[in-house]
C-alpha cells in the first residue's frame, strides 16, 4: 500500500485537510486505533491514574477495565463511547463512520443526533461515565480542515499519553464496522438535560436577565448556534445572535474569535448600542468578546476580568494557571490575592492535568480556552460567555471602563498576535535557532531573558515579551507580543515578523 497518510496528533487532536488527508478511510484508521487503545495495557494504566487523582472510585473502575490483548474485541458491556461533531463539511457522516467502527469493535456508542458544542459532548462523557469520547471537529481551523478529538473519561481532552498510544496503534488492525443501534441517540438525553442544569446553577442568570442592557452573541456559524442566547431569554435583557446558522465555509473567515474575524460582531454591537458582544469559535469551546465601543477584547483582557470577578464578587479561591502565551496581568492579580500561579505550555490538556490534581480556580489560554472551578476540567465557550457577561453586569460599568480600572490597579499591558504561513519544519527550525542564539535586542529594546517552555519567548526589562511558536495543528508560525503600551507591542510584533521572514 503506497501514499499512506501519517497520522499525527497535535495540540488537541488530529487535524487534516478534507479530501486530501482527512478521508473516510483515514478516519476509519484512527477510529480503529482508538478502539484498539481501549483494550490496551495503556488504557488500564489510565484507569489507575483516574483512581489515583480521585476522578473515579474503585467501584466505578469497572467502566474502564478491558482485556489486555490488543485487537481483541472489547468484552465489557459497560464500554461506552460518546461521539459528537461540529458543523464542518461532512462532519455528521464522519461521526457516523467513527461510531460504526467503534460498534464493530463491540463498544456501545452514544451518538449525537445533531451537531453540538464540544463542551456539551465533553460533559456527556463525564456525566454518562463513558470510557471516553470522540469529537469530529477542527475547532478554529480553516473551513477545509476537519479533525478527530479524543475525550478522556473526566470530560477533558485526552492527555498526551493517550494520543501517543493511539498514534502507535494506527494500522495495528484493519478497521471493523457494524451498524449503529437505533437507540444510540437516546442515551444522550439525560446528559443534555444535566448540562443545561449545570449552566443554570453556575451562572446568576436572574441577575443577567434583569439588566436592561443589550447583548449580541456571535456563533460564527459554528456549533454554538443559539445556545448562549437560550439561557438569556425571558427578562429585560435584549439579546440577539448573529451568524447562528450552519455554514461550512464560516462566512469566508476562520471560525476563531479574534479581531480579524469579528467584523460583523463589531458592527452589530455599535449599531445596537450593545453593552458587549460575545463570540464562540467553530466548536464553541472558546470565547471572544467585543466591548461597547466595538473594539475586540483579547483574552489578555477577558481572563483577568473574569479572575477578578471570581475572587472579589464570588469570593472563590484556588490557584491560577496560565499558559506561556497568557498575560502578565494574571501573574500580578494572583500575587495581589495570594493565589498560587502555575505556568504551562500551550494546550489546554496541560491546564486540565493541573485541574485534576490541584485546587484550581481558573486556567486559561491566549486563544480563548478557559476552565473554571466547579465545572469539568475543560474549555467551555458557552459557560464562559455567560460568566464574562455576569462579571460585566456585576461590575455595573461597561467593559472599556472595567479595563481602565484594571490598568490603574495592576498596570497597563496590551497584546497582539501575527499568524505567518510557514511550513512546520521551517517554523520549528526558526524557533530552535532563536532559543540557541537569541538577539541581544529587538526593536531597540534589550532582551533580558529567554523562556523555552513552549516555543521561544524573549523577555524585556519591563515584563514585556515576544513569543515565537510553531502551531501543532497547522502550518502556521505564531508570533505573540505583550507590552506596556500599544506602540511597543506593535513594534515588537513587526520586528518579530521581520526576523521570521529574514531567517
């Protein structure tokens, strides 16, 4: 057999271009590898880890115990895998094929009847005490991509040990398929109902609904659909959702809630004189925001404001986790409130690992992924859109004023990012070269340190920084900067882009 696609899991799942590498045949290969993983020694090791961190009891462990023979059919009748999908081209058919392979390996399957937000699918895995889950999604990637995310039993993204084991099992056995039982959809009803109950108990919806403000929700044509709006109806609050319908082309932009993709939301916020605009990405596990002035708020704005709300209004405690690309402000807020701070590589799986083992109040990525205490250890764009809205209503002032108060207390920082189309090998070569021989200065600013936790991060004297990192899911070199004023941030970004091009 020639020209076999090499399957490689990135930051969160395997992603590839539809009809090039993302084909039904290759999805079958990955699904079979996952089915084989479920009966492997590595899976039993994960069960022991689950017991150790208290995610399941010894009595519950029978849901996760399987035979040790790779390739042998799953024997436990309790083996249940949740399968869901987003609104990308053919996602429902790819999900159906995954379900058929799992059933062909004697697993029970709970298959979503229609597209669903990834956090709902993750919740269903934990709520149903499933062995794991599969989500057919490429999240915020361009429209021609699709992907295969694996969910762990606790509802979060599968750890690297799992995805590495699945990679090694690709083509260990030929795919086996069988018809999916007719009741596969019905199994999910209790989990969908309990997810809604969880959101309603976590968020002070009554306070939000009593507000006479206007709010605009932007689902970016993704699987967030009208989910956020559905929790806000029935009060004084005026709420509308734009780009709520399915469009596999996502209106011609990537379904990532960053400034360049949020033009319709910015315009609608201004036209309707809304207090805030809230956006979710293609599979609704990330959040974005636009303030009342029609300006995009980065996660370096949103996450510190949510953290302050949790600490000061909700009186919650716990540690703070930031990825290497998150804001200096989180470090300063944590220090001011005597909260322990962890820093991790980029990827929510690293945050989830800490949330499983420690008392974590909030963990956040620059890209809009936020996890909070009292919920599953996973990103949830639906919950966090509502939580940020709760923070704004509780503050009693618009988001731009909230930011001015934040800067007065903790210092001013501004964030920017450039995505450069660079082939993976060349991008990684640049990152490694900068780590070994960093410049003494950049844009006339002295480099005082280098961090190589994930990519290469150049540190400057006033805690400003510039990070180079090759994407783990697409041929993109990302250049990030945070600085004490907008001009410095832009100068660092421009210098970083020139440096990347010159090398």
